[in-house]
């Protein structure tokens, strides 16, 4: 009799949680739709690119690209960055103590020599062994920093110390940027009455796309299920999640693969924190917190155009490591900034964003995991009512399918990158399979992340890449 | 007791199971509707793109013939208007394409393309756009009238200048500059909202293309919007208005850092050395950013003696300024 | 024999107009929408004149200019660009281009300048 009440209470608790989470998603979808609709209108406005490219008022940008053991692709990637459509920018590649020939490749290809000018280090970093610039005019905007290994955050800090301009654009060196990526990403900084501290964009999945000379030639849908599932995940996260947060001005994360920051404010906040594996999220949270404490009105921009393409893990093992790391990064950031949680002083950030990250991003997999354990327990004890269980299961399953299909709809409505008709059917098919065959796996990776963090694991975990360049047909 | 509980228990869950099944069906139904909608959207977009491409290639042949073929026959314009400008989509694409030509060409070709716009009667739809309740249509309409040099009612233009959407305000600013005969910036007096950098980029561009006398920017140095003042200080440098430099000097001592920075940069571009002495008197109390600007000013237009008055930086505590000073010194000694 | 001109430009409207206009002027025109295609075309063909933009996908205009100056230094180059910044224009001339035309441009003027560069 007593345990029945317990079971009842637990069932109702799970139920309430499910209702909260579903209504959260529904609201996110509604907000995103409004935001996408508005953005489409802005996007289709007449634009005078000529005026923009000629202006002396457009702020110059420094691109910071940390590279660790990237000898295979680094030259090709730098070449493609050199052709971005922007009147004034520099590229700073930071060789983070690579063990291969990353530095030599760059120095030889672009005829670089050591530049001995004085430099001031606003943020302490590992030792910088040298700064290189090119002797050829066509590459005069390229700088390479050679430093002792210290991780991604440390490399970016060295870049911040050694770059010229007031706006910095941090990217992964293996990312593929669209031609007008900078032009679009800089827009929020200019077109705002408040101070803009950062702006970010949507990350797209580059797996199986046809890539030549560091440019996307044709967008293709990956053959591997695990990559397709991640496409849906990215649609949901960017087209629905972040669009909605951007409308509420509650963005907490600008993806480390592609984001622009106000350098002065980033330095004032202390630069990237190399003590966490979630340095991209942590920096933005810290910058926002600082601005709020100083009571300066500010905002964070978000551009939904597909501007940056990246390769996602296709091996389950690598995916597991990545998700494990993400979970640890989220937890570390939330822990470092726990004072913001439910703190009305931080407004949307305190009352909505941080609670969202806690309940939806951190706790969701844990609750789900215990939910599954609970079902197993009921089954073992012989209390499992199959009718009830299956009815709930159907509800949750069809909700997540609907959510993915809504995300596909948003993609169709906005940018329609997957042109072939068969791609649409495959994506819809993936939406039906994903909750059953992909989701449990990432949930498990998140649980492992929790366990690892409690045990005190700090490393990034090596990320083996399959290489972005497709073999020539 | 137990019996009662059992009853509630089972009734309760039975109700929920029914609800679950009902909601699941609703979700499935919604998914199916969305899937159908996605497919419809796909077909719709495809057929629209096809129509667009078809119209575009015909249009571009027509315009190029019109512009560059010496044997072009005027009846072809009539022909095009009567046969290929029937739907709204066709009119929209044609307007858009003419605007692109207008943007890229100057001289004779530009005059011809403007003439074509009117011969095709495309100006008729613009006025509907201007009065539309949808902001993106107002923006588009304004852009078209200012690009094509169409005058609109003054009262309507002023209303759009203070529109609640910044996109509309920007196009209204450009309208005033492009269409004014004598006083392109007089609208600034009536501007209530601040100017964003984005708007400043476009304003500067429009002023560079302005064919008459560029206005005297000192007139708005007392404007209540700080952004307008900053913009005018910048433009004094861009258009080399030396005669206004004395009126910019007071901003070197402004309590507003943004104004001060703009003034220093203006001095640097114009090369007004007198600014350095003013700035050196208060150097110690300035922020790091301003100190850096001042050092940059000295390296570009000052002399080594002026720099040396700051050699105290070398023994100070500020590491960053020490390096900045050394860099400046390196510049003079090279 | 018709003179051969290569036009490297990524704005489809400008490309089409230039092709049309220069054809009317009696030249044989080849177009390349980006730097990569241009590099391929330059490998196997010789031109009497090249018109190029500076900001191009894949390979920038300045890289192309360097390439052309290395392979066939006598081929005249006209830059057609949105840039008005003095340092960019100076850089182009130091690399050896013959003429620099800023957008927006007048097609008639361009056609005269092409004629002038070819008769040098």
C-alpha cells in the first residue's frame, strides 16, 4: 500500500516534468517562428553591398583560428579565409604547440618571417614562441602565432593579445565559412542602440557535402544515420532553441566554432577560461554577468543564416566523447555562475536562461535516465501497467517526432539548404527513428559526462577527424 | 479504505491513458499536416523559382539590349510591358533587377535605366508600398523612390523618418539625402532617434555620392543626440572641413569618452597638431583607451619631443601603457 | 582577328552586362564567376586583356593579378572593384595593373578604357 503511494508520487513528478518540458518546447517553437519570419523580411530587403564595402566606418575584424595538429588542412583553410568578402580584416592563426608540421606548412606556403614588434599581453597565457607575418603583399593580413600548448581557451587568449582590431571573430580552423560570413555577423554590432558584446550564428553540418578549396559547392545529406540525426539536432538547437532565446535576449551560448566578440569587453571580463572544457559558453556568461553588474545596457546578436559549416562526428565513440565534454562544460559553467540562478537581478538570464540550462540541458538526461530505471524497477517488481506505460511512451515519442518535423519545416520555410526532394523524405524518416536509436545514446553520453565530472576528469578528449576535403570525383 | 483508494487509483489512470492516446493522435495528425505542408512549400517554392529564373533570363536579355544595342527598337519596351509584366512576381523581380543595375552603373547607362523604370510604369506600385502597414514594404518602397529619384509628399517622408522600425528610418534618411537639392542634412533637425553605426555607413556613402555642395557639418555639433554629433565630427574629417576644426576642439575635453575619441580621431585625420598640447595637459587622468588614441595621434602627426613629455609612463605601473609608449618611441627612432 | 578579353566577376548582373557590351564592341569575351574557374581558364588560354574584381570566391583578385603578372606580364589588367580605399588602389597599381575602375561604373567609360589599354 505504502510503496504504491510512492510510485504514484514518482509517476506524477515525472508527468509534471514532462508537461513543463513540452510546454517549454512549444513556446520555443512559437517564438522561433516569429523570429524567423521577421528575419526573412530583413534578409529580403534591398541591400547596398557596394555602400558597405566602400565605407570607412565599417569596423575592421580580427579572425582568430586556433590550430592543433592541423597540418593536413591548415593551408587550404587559410586560403579560403583569405577570400572572405569584407573590406578590412586580418587572420590570426594560433599554432597551439602542434606536434606535427602545422607551423612549418604555414611559414613555407605563405613566406612568413618572425615579427619582433613589442606586444602587450592583456591576458596571461602559455609562452608565445614567436609571431610570424608574410613578406608577400597578397598575404599581408595573415599572422601566425606560435605558442606552447595550452588548450583552445589559452590559444584564443594568445590570439586576443596579439590581434590588431577591436572586433574578434573566433572560429575553428576546420570550419567552412560562407563568403559574407563576416559582413553578416558584424551587422548586429552596428545596427543597435545598445552595446553589443557578441554575436553568433548557426552551425551547419558539413558531412558528405561537396567541398572544394574550402568552400561548400553542393549541400548533401549524409548517408550515415548518426550524422543525419545530428542535422536534426542542430536544426532544433539553432532554428528553434537559439532563435527563441535571441528573441528574448537570453542567449547563453555562442558556439565556439563561430562567434564574434567585442575585444575590449572580452578582455575586461578576463578572456577565455582555460579551466573549463566549455570555454565558449563560460566566456559569454561571464561577459553578460559583468555587463549586468556594471548596469550597462547591452545585448547579444544572433544571425540565423547558414554562415558556418562544420564536420560532426560520424563515429559513435567520438560522438560520445564530444557529448560527454559538452555536458561537463555546461555543468562547470552553471556551477561557476550558480549565483545567477533564479536571481531576479539578472532578469531573463537569472529567471529563464540559467534555469532552462539547468533543467533542460543538464537535468533532462538525468531525469530521463532515472525515469528509465524507474520503469525497469516497476517491471521487475511486477507493478508495470503496460497500458499506462505504452500510452505515455506514445505521447512522448510522437511529441519528439512532431518537434523534429517542426524543425524541418522551419528549415524549409527559411533557408532550404537540402535541395533534392529525396533529402526531405530521408530527413522525415530520420525524425521518426532518431528518438529511438540516437537519443538514448546521447543521453547516456551526458550521464557519463556527469559521472566523469564528479570523478574529476578535465581533458578535452582527442577528436579524430575524417578530413573535410572530399576525394575528387 | 483500500477499496476506495484502488478505485481512485484506477479511475485516475484510466482517464490519463485516454487523454494520452487522444493527444498522441492529435500529435500524429499535426505531424502529418506539417509533412504535407512541407511538401506543398517545396512544390510552391520550386515552381516559383522556375518562374523567377525564366523571367530573370528574359528580363536580363531585354535590359542589356535596351542599354547596349544601338539598334534597339522602342516598341520592344511596350511589348515587354504588355506581355511580361502582368503578375506581381514579375513586377517585383523587374523592379529589383532595375535597382541592381541602378546601383552598379553610373553615367549614361544609369540615366537610361531610370528612364526604363518609368517607361515600364513600375512607379505605380511604389506608392501602395509606402502606405503599407507592413514595415518591410514601407522599407522597400522608400528604397525604390530614393533610388529612382521620385519625390514624395514631405509630410509622409517626415512620418517615415520617425518610423518605429529602424530599417524604415534608415531608408527615410537616405531619401532625404538623395532627393534634396540644397540642404541634404536638414532632416537631422527633425530626427528624434539616435543614429546607429549602420545608418551612419549608409549616410556617409550617400553623402560621398551627393553631387551638390556637401553641407557644413558644424551646424549639428550641438544636436541633442550624441550619435549625430559623433557622426558630424567624423564627417568633418572625411570631407576635410578644416574651417570647422575650431568647433571640434572643445570636444577634446568632453566628459563623454565617445565624443572625445571621435574628436581625437578627427584631429589625426585632418592633421591638426594644436590638439596634442590640449590633450597632453590632461593625459594622466584619461582612460587607457584615450591614452592609446593620444599616443597614436602623436606618432602620426606629432613630434618626438611631444612624446617625450610622456616618458613618465615608462616608470609607471601600467604595463600596457609602457609597451604602447615603447612602440611609439620605436616609430620615431626608426 | 578579334581581341580576346577575360572578365572575372562574381556579380551575375555585372558579368552579363559586360559580356553583352564587350561583344557588341567586337571583342571575344570569356567570363569566369570566381577565382578558381579563372585560374583554370588562365592555365590553358591567352588573353589580350583581363578585367577582374578584387573580392572573389576561392582565389582573390590580388592573387590572380600576381599569377597573371608572373605568367604573362605583358597582358594588361583592369581592376573593376567596389573599393575606394586609397591603400587598396595603391596596392593594385604596385602589383602592376593598368587601370582601376570603381563601381558604380559607366559601361561606356569602361569600353573606352578597354580600348585604350589594348592599344598601348
